[in-house]
C-alpha cells in the first residue's frame, strides 16, 4: 500500500467531526486496528465486507493485511477520505454509499467473504440478527468480526445460568461458534463512548438437523419473555410449547436461563 496521512489529519482535512446521530466513534490507533484485522485469521487474497468504514481506519488495517474490501458507508462526508484509501491500495477497496441494512451483502461481497465492522449498537445488533437468523445454512459469510458494547458481546457468548444468557446467546450459539476476541477500552475511540466495547468473532458451525431458525426464535422469545417464570408458565402462549417440552424430556418447572442451547434445540425440534 502507498503511504497515507495519519487518520487524525484525514479527519481534520475532510471535516469529519463525529456525528452522534450516526453513532460515530472512530478508532485511530493503527496497532489496535491491525490487531482487530488479525482476528479473522490471515486475510491475504481474502474478501472482506466492511460495514461503516468511516474515515477508514479499519479498512486500512484490512488492506494492510492483504484483503480485498467492499465497504458500505452511510455518511457521504467520508467518501472522499475513503477514495484516497482506495487509491493508495490500488483499488482493493470498493465503497458503496448507503444504509447497510438495505444492502444485498451476499451479492456485493460474494460467498465466503469475511465480515468486519465497528458499528453503532442498534445497527450492529440488527445486522447480527439478520446474519445469524436466516433459514439457509451455512451462510454467505465465512466469519464475523464485530465490535459491540461489552454488555452485548457478553450476551452473545453467555453460558446458561448467567444473567447475560438469553435469546441472543442461543441465536449465536446453536449453529455458530462465537468468542469474545478482544476487549476494547472506551478511551481507544474518538470521541470515547460511555461504555466499554469488545470484538466478537463468530464462525459458522454445522446446523442441527430438523430445526427451523424461525421455530427456535419463537421458542426463545416466549421462554425469555418471562425469564423468571417456570417454563410451564412462560410457554403457555406458544401453541404446542408445553407438549414439546415434555417430548424433549425437559422438566416444565425449570426456568428459561437454565436450559442449554442443545436443550432449546431439542424443544424446537419437537415443536416442529
Ligand atoms: N470503522 C470506523 C472506525 O472503526 O473508526 C468507524 C466506526 S463508527 C463507530 C460507525 C460507522 O458506521 C460510521 O462511519 C457511521 O457513519 C457508519 N454507519 C452508521 N450507520 C450505518 C448504516 N446503517 N449503514 C452503513 N454505515 C453506517
């Protein structure tokens, strides 16, 4: 890659004052960005779909690692800065201007792309649910490397019996393997957000047979909708729920947070 000016200079020159409405908290520390870019594994010659590149700190790190990057950015103020990055990388960065929630990412990035993003909380969670929730599996992506608020990251990797364990944990764990790859202190961002952050790395695993994602989702919504109640109470409103519990050999006096992911899969399979 050809040399590029420091990110601080780029931000000042292009007037990229962080917008609160767009959830902008930029990462400027190159070493930290390089560590994040290493999380998916070697990227030489790999395709990466990046969401929310902003001034391009993470994009630069991904390009330094040898990736081809397709990035979607909503804030058009960032486009000239990103065009400079693309030029320095001989076109290995392609930028799409738009809302990541409306992009057909499989078509843009192609099968087998790695996903990397440092996103505002609401957009990140909505995309995660979309990427993990489809019926077709394995998904189009090879791995997800995503920055979240630490509290959300802990929910994604949480084990049964903990307060963080819930719908997001089961969604992320029933046919994928998430791990908390790195905690990131709030002071690493400009401006610093109120809370700590963490990068989660997720790879797809084999999907259990005979279970639809939508059925599992309905089950966990009902179970965790009343997480303090016994399942025989919380599943009352779910047609066939109590019968499915019995068929899966689960004691109806248990509470939602005590069931393992595998037990939820068994109940969902019995729900049909
Ligand atoms: N990746 C950069 C970094 O790490 O410094 C910027 C991170 S900043 C937390 C989030 C970025 O996502 C911003 O550039 C923001 O404009 C962009 N963004 C917010 N909502 C978006 C959306 N719906 N689609 C695409 N980009 C979005």
